[in-house]
C-alpha cells in the first residue's frame, strides 16, 4: 500500500466533517491508528513518538472540498498539491485554536493543504510522563517533533517527484518560538517558509523570562502540594486571560479546558522551559521568515523582541507590528475591528510567502537546468 501511494494514511482519519467555511473539510488523524492500519512505515512512525517521548500524536488536516470527495480519494488529493501549511499552537493550546485560519487559507488557495498539530504534550499528543524534562518540552524540541511528523507523513517532495512543494510553518507563541529552531539547511531552495505570530522567544527578555519561570514553578508546586489548589483556582483565570486577551470566547474556553485536561507537570515544565531557554543556535536566514507582533502583548514584550530580532539582523521589512494582543489573530467581541484585520493580514502574508517560495523553486530548477 505504501509503495503505491506514500500518503495512503489520508483515508484513515478517525473523524471527518465540514469546516466552518463553505467548501472546506477537515479530518483528524491519530498516529497509533495509522500504525495499526499499516498506513505508515511502522518503524519510522514509532521512532517519531519515541524520539519525542510522546504516547501518541494527533493532527487535523484541512483542505478545499466543494464536492464531498470520497474518502478513498483523499490520499491522491493530499498528494496533488503545491504545499502544506503546518500550524503549531502555543502553551495550553491544541489544534483547534486556529479557528477558521486554515480554512481561509485553503479556500484562498485550493492547491494548499493545512495541517494543525497537537504538540509538546498538549491536546491529544501527551507525553509518556506527566512531568517531562525541560529539554523535552522546549521550543527546539517542539520544532524537531513537527519536522519528524512531516518526514514520516512524506508530505515533502519525495525523491524522484517532479512536482514542486513548499512546507509553510506557522506558529503562535511557543509554536512561534519553535520556528526559529528550524534548520533551513535541511531544505532545498524555496522549500520552506516560516510565519511566527507573537513568538514567545524570550532569550533577552529578563522580565518575561522571570515571569514564565515563576509561573511554571508555581504550577509545579501545586502539582506536588495539593493544599495550594485553592490558590490555583484564583490564579488560573488570570493566566488564561493573559494568554487569551482579545481572543474569541471559543479560544478562551479551549485554553481553559486544555489547562484542566493537561497534567500540571507538563504545563509547569513547558512554561519553565520557555522562561529558561538559552539556546542561541539560530540560523540567521530570513528570506522566507516573517514575524507578526502585537503592540499590547502581555506575554511577549514588544521592545525586547524588537531588540532581539535586530540583534539577529532580521530585516525590518520582515517584521509586522499590529494593533492587538497576544492572540492578535483571534477575533474577540471587543477586538473585532483590530483582530479581524490582523487575521486577514496574516493569511495574506502566509499565502504570499508560499507564492514567493514556489517561484524560487521554479527559478532554482530553471537555473540548475541552464547550468
């Protein structure tokens, strides 16, 4: 089966339904299901879970579908595309926090497929232990897990495949910080793009580093000493509000549920990992990398972030500062005017990056043929 279509896993979802926007569908997939059905290379798939210390891995795929494509044709539909958009959520998020953005992208460009991933112990991609080591739940580890999944799913252009494809990575908060740790040397010319929304990369932000570490320690104490649970009941709403300020009620409810469903050890370790991260091994290649920041983001300081990006020599034209909070792309009741515009801008930027990368591949292939 794998020899005939490397994307045979596409028909083995555990839930399929219409997305919110007309003409778009989505489906949910579970790594253990695909291993059991023989839809993935079992050794590679188990290695993905083992290397990431995950019990399982879950993701959502969104595609344009006006005619209700029958399930057996999904592998061909997924293979016949110009690229994928891989969404990586933030702390206490999951694959649903992106709301309509994946559907907006595939409706604007039906030749793209979106994949929204549960990662870093959140959603249904749980760690093997409730309290992972900090180096297993930090942004670099999250990026490595996403790239392992991309590899085992074989959605990148495979050897001998002539069709051009672009892997477009989109991350928010913790997921946005993870994008800085993708190594562009592992990709061909124009094969990857990155778009970071409010990246919680706090390498030179001492104030927010201290806050993240303190909150992580506090959650860890509650995890060990249940006597402090009443205090957590007071702190939790403030934490969710800080993360989700300006977002829709759906995103706020999602984060609240995810906080309750995630082992406190994972929540604590991930927050601390973001606060204590000191990994400056970041490739300064920015041609297909863009960043969006909110002017009143309570979790990612605008000035420290601008200082860090300047120190990394990211071109000013690659940084977009918008009126908004940490969830500047989620449209809340009080932020309709600002955040709706930001969401549209983000979608346009992602599509524009893809088009530029696709053209670069075409130009590069032509140059190779001439040379």
